[in-house]
C-alpha cells in the first residue's frame, strides 16, 4: 500500500494501511494535464505519482522537462544511467500514457454511420445537458424531410459524429507525428468543439438563420456559429461544468477560448487585421488544430465528412468521398510560417470528388425545389406568428420567436416543435400562420414556375432586388396572352440560390497543400491543369428560381408564360421547359432559338463548328 499512486499534491494519510483506496479517476485527471508545459519539478512529481521515485533525481540532474519526455528513447535512458533493461521498459511504458488515450471509462455509442463510438467522460457530461439534448429535436436538413422520407436525422447525432471524427483525425496526427506535441488537452478541446459546433442552430436548421432571422430582424447579421458560442458558454455555466473541466486537466480560460475559436473563428475580430496570429487559445505552432472542426482555409473538415456520410445515408444518395482514406494520408507541414494539414499528392482527385459530392448534394437535396418552397412557406408562417409566440427566458422575461436568440435560456426551449405549436393552436392571432402550415401538411404547396440563370459575374442579391424582380414579373404579360388572369407582385416568390464548391467563385483546392512520397515534410501546391482537363472551368453559379402562390390551374399556366416572358425581358437563360410551357414565345428570342453551344459562351473555332459539307455541328463539353 505504500506505493499506492496519488494525484499531484495529495497528502498521505497518517496510516496508509488504513486509508480507503483512491478512485482511479484521480490518476486519469493527472494524465489529462498538458505534459508539454511541465517543468523539471512537475516531471519529477509525475514520476513519483507513477511509482518511479527512485529515478527522480536522475531526471532532475539531467533537467528533463515535459517536452523532452516524448523524445526519450531506450538509448537515452541508458545514457543517463538507467542500466537495467526492465527499468527502462517500465519507464517508457508509463511515459506513453501521457499521449495515448485510454478508454477504460469511456461510454460507447452505436452509430449507423461510424459504428461503435467511444467518448470521454467529460464529453458525456456535455451531452447529458438540456442545451445539448435540445439538438434531438432539430432536423439536420430542415424542410428536406418533407421531400426525402429518410431524412429524419437530427443535429444531435451529427454533432456526436463530428466529435468522433475530430478525435480520429487529431489522434491520427498525434500517432503519425509525435513531434507535434499534441496533448490530451488538445485532443479533448478539439472533440468538445466538434460536439458543440452546432449548439446554435434554430428550428429547421439553416432555414432559421438563413431565411427567418434575416427577414424578421433585417440587418442583424446573426449566424448560428455566433449562437453556438453563446450557447456553449451558457451550457458550461448553467450545468456547473467548470470544476469538471478542471478535474480533467483543462485550463479554463485558455481552453474555453480555444474551443470557441474552433467553432466561430477569432473571438476578437477587430484585432485580426493587425495581428499575424489572431487566436488566443493555442499558439501559432498548433495552427493545424484550427483546421479540424471548421476549416476556414479550404473547407476540408470533419463537419463535412460527417454530414456527407450521414446525409447520403439517410437521403439514399451515393457518397463518393471516403474520409477514412484522408485519415491515412493526413500530415502536418509548414506553410508560410504556419502548420497546415496536408495530404498526399495522389489524393488531389479524391478532393475534387469531395467538393463535387457537396455540389451534388446541394443540387439534388439541399436546394430541392419542393424542399425550398416548403421552407419558404414555414418561414412565412413563422413571420406571421413571431409576435404572438412567447418564450420564457432568464428572470422570467418573455421573448418572441425572433428575439429568443438574444437569451440562451429562452433559445434552449426553441426547437422544431414550434411548427406543431402553431399548427395545433386555437389562437385567433395564429390563424394565418396556422393556415400556411396546414397547407404544407395537406400538400397544397406553392407552384414552381421554373428556374433560370443570369449571365455575367455572380452578384449578391438582396431582398430589395428580389422584390423588384417580383414586381417586374407581374408586369411581364406576353402580348399574345389573354388578360383574364390578374397576377400581382405578391403572387410571386423569387429565390436566388448559389451553387459552388464552398468558396464562392474560388477553387478551394488552390488552398490545399500536398506532400510527395519522396519528401513528406515539404508542402506543395497542385494546380487544376496538373490534374485533369475535365475539371470545372468555373466553381460557382447562380440559379434564379420562381414560384407562384396561386395554385389553380389557370393562374399557374398564366404565371408560367409570364415567367418565360420575364426571362426574355431580363436577358436570362431559357428555362428548361420553356419550349413546352410557352412554345409561341421562345422562338421570339434569337439566342434561345439557336442550338449552337456558342450561345452559352463556349464558342469554338469556326472550323470546328462546320462539317465537311458546310453544315453546322454542335460542339459539346462535359464541364462548363
């Protein structure tokens, strides 16, 4: 019993033989400390705690600090005077516990995407809070569930998956490159950031911060990342987690800042322009840790890895990107004075597949025309109900639907259930909102008239622009049309959709660095023309989609003809079904009547466009 292990600073009982054996959580807490910051005395204290006190003076005389522990080899121990092989093996075995994660007390989750997931006790404490459990009732894909029957998954399981993958990636780097000195604190903080990165999502996920809040509170500039940081602070405070975090070795202010910076970027945004390194949580030599959960550099992060796999699984769409392969090749290399996560040069094609998969998911599911109009209708219902729904927040203060974002206590109570709250209410004030939601349930949806594209560069379209387009749509009555249907600007809805590779017009692969088999520590850049000539020439496009609120057959037919006329007047591209819905109109525009690919801006040589007999040939391209 005399050699029983005690945590740092623990006093010995007067009679150790009568003392109650300590719980193993104390040594576990000790191992969670950041050994890289230990001085000589902390290192000796660790040896004492692990029953290696007889070598304490040897380590002290050689001035071995925590940073040096990971570099020690069997030969080094022999050189400093530890002659017995058994002693050296014992020391090396115990030192490995500093950077190897044990799972003795971890809880196991069975996930349909990642299989069995093991999570640290501190992560379980966070999961078992009302603020995190709230995510069970927020659909991952919002209104898309009304289109894809399998898309019933929630932010709850996605967040656990991101936490798991964050741990997988940082531990892969830790094992592959010991010189990075990744500590248990680093790993735990990265996992917590992955777990909590979506705490700020509102009802129906991106519909809330992308459609409802901008219209309910214009000019606010509120994003769910900002709300995630506020909700994380509230979660820690309301559940008394600071002592628990300290027990597991976290340094509160520094590590809390690090977690929040991974979620939303630098906390002090005013200092980012003047400072070369704007982050407070970790120094520049650990810059690569900020690329794991939310990669601001190129968008390749574990958040995407999970929602690609999870969404494809539930949507029934094939996922062409395998994150497991990325894990095998991930390394950290220095780029312009900072350490970035890089991958093998041969993986560049797979990364293009990653962003192509993202584009396909947006086209086929996230921006589905029916899913989008359902979210538009839900947004309209929420706007009409906004002032009539009250949510109790801190100190008993009441908040409306759009004001709940200002109070974490009120926001904790705001989930997708507000849909049913409105739908099944009997309040006269909610009558209009209730009718809109009932139309969704009865599948009486606004009708999609079609979509078109705008020539030239992409432009930011605000609410004033869409309102002016809706007004011009109402006036675009074809001359050949009868005027027995009166369509007004409020009968039309114009939505603008951006489809890109995640960085607007930029190619995200230009911000990725690679390494070669011959030199694993040198980062290189690979340009698109070095990969394939079949890759996209442009990386973003803008779709303009138009809906009509009137659903009777006569109104919809008239609205479709006005939509085609409007596309002609605005010099937009011809709608895909323009020849069907308005065959008398489309020949009137010369560029629409031509079959030449040159009209799409892909002019070929005149010699290529002409056949041997002088007839025109259509020149096609796989990618635009």
